[in-house]
C-alpha cells in the first residue's frame, strides 16, 4: 500500500517542483538584471532596427529579450529533466534494494537497470544539442545551456554510479560470496 501511494505521489511531487522551478526562473528573469543578462547578453536597450519606436517589439532589445526568455525556458526545462532523470534512477535503485529477491537476482536487475544511471548524461547531451539550435539567436545563452546541462549530467551520473550504485553492488557481491540469503 505504501509503495502504491509513493508511486502516485512521486510524479506529482516532481511535477510540482519542476513547475515551481520554472516559475522561480521566470520571476528571476523578470526581476533580476543579472539573470536577464546571463540569457540575453549585455543590455542593448538603446539599439533599434531601422526607424522604429524604441519600445516597439521590432527593436533589437525586444528581440534579444524574447530569445533570452526562450533560452531561459530551455535551460530550466533541461534542468528539470535532469532532476527527473536522477529521481527515476533513484527510484529504480530503491525498488531493487527493497525487493526481497536473492543477491544474484538483484545483481541481474542492476545490470538490466544500468541505462537509468546514464540517462542524466543523455539529457546533458540533449541540452548541448539544444544549445547549438539556440546559438543562431543568442550565442551567450547557448554556451550557458551547453556547459551547464553537460556539467549537471556528468555530476548526476557520477553521484548515481559512485555514491549509490557502487556501494550497493559491492554489498550484493559480498553477500553473494558469503552465500547469505535475503537482502
């Protein structure tokens, strides 16, 4: 019963946290010149394209802010995807750890679930490719997206493999060698 409730509540929690992160990033973009400059580049409020009103949506500054906002949303979505990938891998590892299967079967399940520990790297690669698409409009923010998504993917994959997977696998191998049964 507790596991069924957890399977229902965890996606809701992840969606709520992801939506909260997107809202928070949007608020930072709207209210912080530093965050806006990260995604838009240096402020070019006085530049306009041809003979247009400086407050017109056709001005270079307005277009820069639009591409900056799109870049911020891409960055935020990729960051949320990184946390979702980490959460899924953590849940898969937890379900294998809490199962009442034998050591040998748990080791085989870990081999089968190996792809989940690489998903943060793939999401980071997706972020890098997305950054190349953004580069056409905003070179400044594309570098931020590429470097941060790759870095987060590497860090999350290392945490999953070195801190969580390796000790559990080592424990299973030691238990299998001793011929103990159970967890």
